[in-house]
């Protein structure tokens, strides 16, 4: 592993991770959890997302090999999970059953699959070959700080946008998530055959 600091690599890794984690695009999901009387802890979500992503960064390849799963299969599975969430957002139906601990949504769906999900896992494994580990880890920490701030202030965002703004934002980002899931699926499915 390379541990040299490079500001260009850091900026590039930050942008890539910010785009794939897409915490701002998940704001409508966080707000809908509030509507379903599901609570979450911003601190726990940020901390456990960071722990999960850092752990996967170091042992992800080994975990996938242990279960005889390649990165492409993992990415296709992740695309399907993202697709289901996007369908819920776009069409206003409930497919993803909230069957976690009563009243809490910190683990599912906030930590997994929204923040520390298959897309982020796959991205970490992909950029590991291009960037220094130090730059990737700093970029990851900076992204998790943003995740914490957004999760902590999500109700403030709701007040600014209003019910209509949240509705439009939810539908818009539902379509964006659909597109991301289709792209992730299409770019990885061919390598499985």
C-alpha cells in the first residue's frame, strides 16, 4: 500500500466518494424515515459508517474471496438494492420493509445500504488501485464529516424546503438513484457472463 500524501489524489478521491455516497441525495429518505416514526442517531450512523468503510477498505478483497464473490457480482447486488430504494422514492410505494429494531433506522437503511453500501464498497476497492491509501482514507473521513452534518441538520433542511420541496426532491433523487443503479448494473453484469 502506498501512503504518500497528494492533494490532487485527495481531491479526486473525495469527489468520487462524495458522488457515490450521495448523502445530500438521501435527504428525502432521511425525512421519510422521520414520517414513519423511525429515529436515528447521526453520531452513531457516521461513526459506524466510517468503521465499516475503513474495515472494508482493508479487508474487502479478502471478504469477497472468502465467499467466492467477485467485485462485479457484489456491484450487481448493490445495484439491485439501490434500484429498490429508488423505486420506493419515485413511485411512493413501500418495498423495503423496515424490520430492524423497533423505532430505529440507524443501521438499516442509513448505515447500510445508504452510506456504507455496495456502491461505496465497490468504489473503495476500485480507487484503491489508483490512489494512495492515505489520500483515500482522508477523503473518506471528510465525507463522513459531511454525512454527520447532513444527518444532524436534516430537519432544518426540511423546514427550508417545505413539504412540496421535499416531495419534488424525493422524486428527483429517486430518478437519479434509478439511473445510478442501472449504470452500476449495466457496467458490471456483462463481466459475469
